[in-house]
C-alpha cells in the first residue's frame, strides 16, 4: 500500500469540517463517516497551480440527508403520485358516468320527448296550418290534383279538376272585386248604424227622463262608460289575454303536429318506431315506391304536389295484413314494380314472403297485400274436419275446407267435376295438402275413391277402409298398376258416355243418377307421385311404353282421355307430382287440369308449368315461396277456386292433418258409408331375380 494512503486517511477536508461543525451545532451525536479514498486513476488526477499532479477522487459539494428526511421525501412523493392517480381515476369516473348519463335510455327518451313536444310538433303544426290555409283560400289544391291526373294520364279527371279550378278562381275574383267597393259601403253602414244607435239611446233617455228615472243622456253616457271599461279591461289584462291566446295557438299547432306522419326519426320514441315497423302508412308506401330505383316512377312522384299520395287507394285491413291499390303514373310498367317485389317489401319493413303483388283489371294498377310482421309464420289452426265431428260432405253442393288465404278467410274448394294437379318440390307438404281434400271427399258416400300411392310409405294407408282401390309402392310394377287403373277409368268413362241418354237428360248428368251405387256416381282416381308413372321405362307385350308422352304411352294417353271427356260423366283425375319438368309432367296433362296448385318451386319456368302463364303474369309466384319454411303454403289457380274478382290466382295456407287425425276422419267416413269396404286390391312389387353368374368370380 502506498504510504501516502496512510497519510490521507488522517486528513480531513474543509467540507467534512463544515459538516462536523454543523452537526455539532445541531446537537447531533452521530459520527462523521470515514472517507476511504481509492487509488487514483489517470482520469481522476488533476493539476495544481504549481504544476504538480494531485491524485485522489474529486469531492462534489452536497448535503447528507438523514433517514428521517429521506422518509419524509419519499412519503411526499408517494402522496403526490397517489393524488395524481386519484385525479386520473376521478376524471375517468366522471367522464364514464357522464357518458352513461347522457346516453342512458331515460335521458335520451327525455330529450327526445322535450324536443318532440317543444320543437317538432309546433313546427309541423304550423306547416300543416299554412298548407290548410293555402288549400282553403287558394287554388293550390286544384293545381295539385290536376298535376296528379296529368301524370296518371287520366284526362277525364284532369278536365273535371280544371273546371273546378276555373270556378274557384272566378269566385275569388268576384270576392276581390267586392272588397273594392266594400270600404265605401262599410263606412256608410258604420255611420248609419252609429246614428241609429245614438237616436235610439237618445229616445230611450227622453223616455227615462219623462218617467223620472234618469237624465236624457244617461243611456249614451252608460254606453260610453261600457266602452271605456272594455278598453280598460283589455289594457289591464292584455298580457294575460295575449298569453292565453298564444298558449291556445301553440296548443292547436302542437296537436296538429302530433298527428303528423313527418316526425323525424331522430325524435321518434322507441314505441313509435316499433309501431311503424308493423303499421303501413301512406307515407311509408310512397317512400317505398319512390326508392325502388325506377327513375320514371321517382321523377313522377317528385313532381306530384301531394308527394304521390294520389296514386294510393285507401289502405284496408285484410286478414293478418293490409291491402291497397297503387295506380301507377304513365310511363311506368306494372311489371317493373312486380320485379322489384323484394326491394318494395324491404322498403316497407317487411320480408319478401310477406308482400304479394297482383294485377287487378284496372290498367296500370297493382294490388299490394302486406302481412303483419311475422304473421305468416304463425300456425293457422287445425282443420274443421278434425275439430267438428259433425261435418259431412256433398260433392254437388258442398265445398271442402282446405285452409285460409292470406287475409285469414277460409278457403272452401268446389271439387265437382274438376281435374286437379298439385306439384312442388320434395318435402313441402304436397301429400298432406292433397290428402286434406281427399279426407273431405270420402265423407260423401256417393264418391268412389281409387288411390295409387307411388311412394308407398303409408301416407294413404288410412284410406284402406273406404278406398275402392289402393296401390302402394314405388316400383315399376306399381306404376304399371297405376296405368292400368287409369285405363280402367277410361273404360268406365266410355261406358257411361255410351249409356247416357242425352235426349232424356238435356242438362247433363242429373243428381238422382249420382247417388251411392248409381250408374253415374262420382269416381275420383288419385295418383300421388305421378312423375314415377310418366317416367316408367317398362313396355308391354306390344312394345308400347307405359311411361313417356308419345301417342303410344299408355299412362299419358289414359290421363289425356280422362281429362278430355271424363268430367262430363263424373270421372275425374287428381295427380300429385314433384319438381315438374317437361319430361315428368307433359304439357298437355298440365293444361288439362281444372285446378292447378303449386307449393314452393325452384324457378319461374316451373311456376309457369305448374299454374300456367296467365296466373304467373297476374302475380302468382310459387317460386318465391320459401323452401322448407312455407310448408303447406301453395298458389292455386283455376276452376273451383274462390278467387277474388279480377285475380287469376290466390295463395292458400292449407290445414295440416296428421296420420292419427286422418284415421279419425276415416272412421267417421266408414260410419257414414255404412261400414268398411272389402279389402281393396293392392299390387305388391315383383321379387327381383338375381343372376348368380353376374357375380361369379372370373
């Protein structure tokens, strides 16, 4: 160790002396810390004034803090940090709660209520009052109606409103001319009235004076005093009268605005918005039409003074929805609007399946039916055949309860001498809808029912006690049996045609010949899954195909013969098919049906196959039904359908009758018919012969 280090150990610096003196003065008993300088490094050497190099660490001036002072310092820092964190927390709490309070439902509804009643309603009321005054004291109403008639192309109404406008303008002109002469006449009338009253009061004063009950001028003075009192009353209570009049006027304007449909969405309460989603108003309809992106329609609506309200008929309640007609202006095609059905429905706050558009007889007019939101997804209830055990059937005078229409009215089908065709995609309720009609039919004991179920899973097995024939199965042999059933129907039809005495019965088959067991009792041949029969690849011994649509196709030709002449002698054909095409449902067979019904289909071309071009052009759209969701809902057209006037089709929600309820109805039919029939003929599928050589290993 360097000797100088020992020397330096005993040295004290002025700083240490000052510190020692300070501490001794303060009465501190603590000893000074001993300094142990380390070996000097080159960077710690510094030069003196004499040029010598002095080694040792550089002493920096500072102050030694005690433990108590350090604890105080750290506690103050901690308090400052805590206060800062607390300020941040309080600021965050305040901002969060302020936002919550401002955006709270109660606050928003209160602000909307205040703004609605203080700003919106009086303003809208004032606008409404001004419009009413203009319509009452001017010709704006007539001009508006003339523009609407001109845009609609109705020249007769245009001429009528023009004549009314001329008459009103002449009346207002005469009234204005009367006002030119009225000041002089009014002045004369006032002067004459004043003089007459003065003379009357003077005479009254003379009479009172003669009678000794007052002076001559007392009546005149009394009238002057009354006038002065009225002036004093008005001046004294003018503020109250002004406030009362202003309050009454504002109340009147507020009431007018409250009933307005033009309240901005920002100020509408939540309940009103929910109501608007359900209730369809004229303003909603016109806005929906304007926003269809049909440029000509939008331009014509914007040109109308009434905003397009003249196009609409009154909105009528119709079942579970509303119905109204729209008379489109000239230049707008009804097909353009019908093609925009989805957008129109969404603009009115509805789903596409809740809006139906048809074409009434009036030109350039569409009829819109819009369901209440979600109404079409609700069940329609059980069939009357299930709930009313007293129901009976009469094919000649009765009607089958099939379901309800979109308005909620019962749909009753007249089935007398009507061939029927029902089609749709798989699993849409075709068999159930067809079975609902057949269950009513068997309640008439005069009807003979022959059933060919080419699916064969028991959908028609409950008819075994009442059916004359029951074929169940999907094989080619079952299809052959169904073909032979139709050919038997052709033979029966021809026998009846030859046996009918046209000279004796000039109005067709009379009712007395159609009683149970009669020679002309109604025969209904029902083929479910008829597409299997049309697609049957088998041929007979004469090489004639059972299926197909040629002149040699046995099923096709038998169906055509029955459709051509069978109804005249009460032999009719009912068919149910899947997914119609030209191959599995020939055109001649489709068009031979009097009642054509279709459940959900895939394309518009299939809809035209099912219900016909006329019905589709008139608004029928089975392809727009929701597959899987609108089960049992079908579009029906043709004879026997209770169509509204001017419509070519209607949408029916059919009753669903399950197997157990169907069996109950059949039991009632058996009781009505006097007992079950003999076991109906059934065709079993032929066993398949397996060629063992085909599977022999080679």
